[in-house]
């Protein structure tokens, strides 16, 4: 059982960045007003999953916490830089 758990923890180091890249590409490539709320909801759900996995990695003092934190940061920056189809940008954090 310990071998299965170690295998799962090791693969999380690769799954989190892959999920982050998939979500950022998906939110910037898909251009449809009809499906935009769905795409935004999927992006937010992916961000919540990555946030939870990052918290678990940091609280467990795992060796790949930096990869998970960087992936979450990339998702935050990618979400802030997201443009809508009508050309309106999302509100920026700084004035």
C-alpha cells in the first residue's frame, strides 16, 4: 500500500502543472459567448483543485511544493490576463 501511495504522490508533481497548462490554454483558446460561463466555471474548479493540492503538498512538506505553487501562480496570472470575445478585459487587480 505504501508503494501505491508513493507512486500517487510522485505523479502529482506532473499532474498539477499539466492541469494548469490545460486550463490556461483552454480559457484562452475557446471563443464562444454561449459556453463562456461553463469554461470559466471549469477554470475556477481547476484552480480550486490545484489550490487544494498545493495546500496538501505544502502542509505535508513534500519535495515538489514549489512546482505546485508556481502552477497556481501561473493560473492566477492567466486568469487575470484573460480577454473576452467582445474585447473587454477582465478587471485588473491594480489600477
